[in-house]
């Protein structure tokens, strides 16, 4: 038993000495490896100093993100630049043309001295059946209607009363709020005059007191007359006049001055 243990220890010591080179080493450290090769005849050299084909294809990928992106951007820029002249050349064709002047000669016809309902009926006729005509309605004061100084109609009675309170605080006492139904309801009258000069003098006095919203205008009463003027193609004037005559037989038309 002691002899067996001694042999095992001796074998370990000898192997250690061999492994550490105490018995000498070959000049080429790789000489031992050549002897340890398995099937060396199956080794095939695929390239000398060159990367394998698969890696060569993958190598440019990092640069592709930048170079190709730059190339694509450059391509877009080049495309945009190449398209720009075409766009510029096409621009004049795309621009909307100025509105063409009405074709053919134009005419203007007017109906005067109409009552309010008559003017409304005639204006509606033009707007509904003669859309190629443009109708304009205006009121004309009757003789003796005079001129007035006024604050234009306010949205509600409460607003008119609030404005009246402001006038009192400014020292204006000669006024009244129009209550009658119509276009001047809730306007504030500041004086009625027989001529325009008297109305302008009153307006100047009110401005001096700080009343900035007052105006001067002709006084349109309930008895005021109206006029309807229609402008459109001359070729259709006869048809318009005939339709107006059928609707209002007693009203005659005139050519605009």
C-alpha cells in the first residue's frame, strides 16, 4: 500500500515537472499544437486579410442610416429643386383669374314714390325672380320731414334708458327715446330742425358736452316714400319691367339718371 501511494506521488511530481518545462521546451511554442490538431486536412482558407463575405455585406449597415438618409434627403431636395421650375411655370395658370366684367351691356331701372309695402314687394320680386339684377332700396323723406339730431337705435329699451341716464349726467335734458315700432325704435332724438344747418349747430353743442355718439340725418317719418333701383343685363330689362308692371300696375319705372 505504501508503495502504491509513493508511485502516485512520484507520477504527479513528474507530470508537474514536464508541464512546467523542467525537461526542456521546443523552440516554437506552437509545435506542440500542431501535433494536437484533429483532421488538419479539412481546414480550408477562405481569405487572407479580408473579412468574410457575410460580414462584408453587414459592415456598411451603420453608415447606411446616415449616408442613405442623407442621400434620400438630398434626393428629395434635388427633386424639390427640379420640381420648382415646373411649379413656377405652372403658377400663372393656377392663379385665379380676375372676375370677368358682366357680359353684354348693363341697364339700370328705378321705381320711385313707393310706399313701404310696395317697395318691399318690388324688392322681393327682383331678388327672387331676377337674380342677375342687383336691387337697392332707399327711403326718401317727405316734404317738411326736416332734419334731426339723434343717437342711433340701441339694442333694447334697457340700453336706451341707460344711455338716457348718461345724457342727464352730461347736462342734456332735451331728448326723448323713440318707442314706436320701426327702424328707429330705441333711438334717442336730441332735436328736430327744419334745415340741416340748425341740426349741425345742435350737434356741435352736444359734442362740446361730451356726447360723441350723436349724428345728424334726415328725419324719415311713417309717411316717407321709398325707391327701388335695379341694375343688371340690358337684355333682361324688358322682362323685369313687365313683371313689375304685373305686380304693381299703378307704378311706372324710369331709367336711372
